[in-house]
């Protein structure tokens, strides 16, 4: 039985970086989708903060343009009512700043009445996190607040600890929401539901039955629209130590005490502590050809646009099983797939198809599950083939899937931190990746629309990566 929908408190939502790419592509569309779904508080205001002398009306027009480009289209929802609740404050926190932010927030709170909840969303470069957090405290804006931080939360163990200290000087941990949108994906959440709620899989979720785990997130996208930001980050910080490590933890966690939000979060963060530190021989970095020709990228850039890693989880359940993680830009496909490749039966028939028994989670879109099984090809001879069965999560009776950012922002409004990262897990992440990040090798060149450097294929072993196998069948 589903829980009754909670009535949310009046809320002032402050979007820092509101004129930036992330806000336009992800945050504002997610907020409008919440309005369409009726999941916003009965009364709210959204205040954009960013560069430039922008009027409330101009900001409303910019939001309209963002929704027109990235959806949902303004005409598909309550646009006029939504528009009337949008404000803009282009200045800083000081009274002499034009578009004084504090005054705009006070005005919005006066319109709502009482003491409304505050949500501060920091869609800004991570270098600004500590300064903005301190300013929230100095100007009395940390009270009644929840603060959302985009990734990466630190770029090393030392910088993580410094940022964590700066944040906790102002905020209690219960107020902190470190967002990782991969944890908000429907299929990511189904990783533990499928395992713990189905005896068919719970008994085979270990090294005895699983030969390897592949977490493969190739992208065909370029980086030209955010080249300067990306060049200061790279694939390791942008994807590997954030999204892919968290998904690996979802797969590798031990059974939690219960399927509650808190117990799942504890189990996820605990297993990250068992990740073996990355070694150079277990990682391949690449840079697509022509990357250095992009405006905003230095001619001698050593930033990687591709990373493949072999991760080891030192628990009794997973010891000896490689977790193969791969992501990159300008690759042959755009996919988001987690695959558990099962071992051949002990008394196997001869000539079994290679990688014929695979459980796949498609994390893209509304999510899906796939199962590859070895079957006899119908006919007069004993020919073995691999058959595929697929289930779209959107096809489940009563399904109402929400995109990750929509789900996670709604969780912030509810105060539900179960799908957000915790400081203990992030400290473990930097313990695992810190030495490698501090001394990364030169990235290897690879052609656009390829599967990355050849060395990454060798990293995966004799069977290779499922997605880039010549006979790979789309699920």
C-alpha cells in the first residue's frame, strides 16, 4: 500500500548558478516537472541567483526558454502560475550589492508568511561551496534550511575534509544533501529491491556465482558546451569517483538490517570502505582526438575524457570478482548499463555461448531489466544460443517513474536523505582514489565514435566489455 502524500511546508527555493548550464538543463526542468505532478508545496517561491543584472521578468523568460529547449514544455503544465512565483537576485549577500539576495529572500518569505522552509541549491562550481556556505551562516540564512551540493564534493581526501569541516561549521549533517543523480535513477534503486526481495537472485549474489560485474556508461556527447569546466574536472572526478563508485556500492553492499532508507544508506557507505585503493595497472585513461582543439581547452591539456577501471571489493562476498567500470565522451554509444555476468555451471554442457548468462540493469530513462539465458535453438539439432528477456520498469502496473533530478529534489523537500551521499562514504571514496587522482598517467588518444583506447579492452579480460563485443545484441 502506498503512503499518503505529505503536505509540504511553504518553501523558498534559492537556486545559486541559476543562469548556468546545469540549472537550465537539469534543475529548472525538474522543478517544473514537480509542478506538473503536483509535488511542490502549496505555496513556494523560486529565487534565481547568478551573474548579471537580470530583472524578475527577464529571468522568467529565461526559464521559459530553458523549458522550451529541455522540457517539459511550458504549455504542458501550469506555466503562468509557475512563472508568477519566480524571482531573481543577481547580486551577492551584502546590502550594497545590486539585486541584494538577502532582501529578495526576505521579501519572498514575507509573501509566504510565517517561517517558511528554505532550500539552497548550489548549482555552482565546487570551488564556491565553502564560501557560499559560510555566507549562508553569516547572513542568517542557514536556519530552517536544507542545502544541496552538486558533485564533486572535494577533489582529494584533503580537500574533502576541508570542505566537510567548512560545511559542518554552519550546518548540521541533517541539513546537507550531496546530490548524485545516479542514485535517483529508478533502475539503480531496483538493484537492491530485485536482490533482496527476490529469492531467485538473493542466493546467487556473490563471488561463487558471479564472474564479474560491469558498470558501463559510455556517452556520444562532446564537451564543447562546458569545455572550461570539464577540463578542470575530467572523467575520473566527473563520473568515476562519484556516480560509478556509488553504483558499484549499490551492487556490492551487504544485506542491510532492513529495507529502510537509513539502513540502505549505511550498507552502501560501509561497503565503499572495502574498496581496494586504485592502482595504475587497474586504470586506463583516454582523451578523444581533437579534444585539445576545442575552445576553452589548453593545447597541452592532460585531462582525460575516458576512464576504465578494474575495482576490487575486499569482502568475503566479492573477493576476487572484478568490478569493471567504464565511461567516456565521444564513444560509440550512449548507454547506462550495469551487468552481472554469471559463471558457467559446474557441470556445464560443451560449447556454451560466452557470457550467455547475464543480468542487466538499464539505468537510462525510466529504467529496465534484462536477462540473458542459454537456451536450445528450436530445431532438429542441439544448438545452443543466448536468448534475451526484457522488462521496462515503466510497464509495471501503476508505474509513475520520475527522472532522477525530479525524484531527488522532491526528496530534499521531504527531508529524505536516503539517496544522498554521506561523509563517511565520501571519505572512503577519496581513500580509494586519492593517490591515483594525485598522480594520474597521461591519457591515451582514441578516435571519436570508438570504444576508447585499446588498452581498456585488454583491461576487461578475454571476454571483453559486453557493450563493445562485435556480436553484442541490444537489450
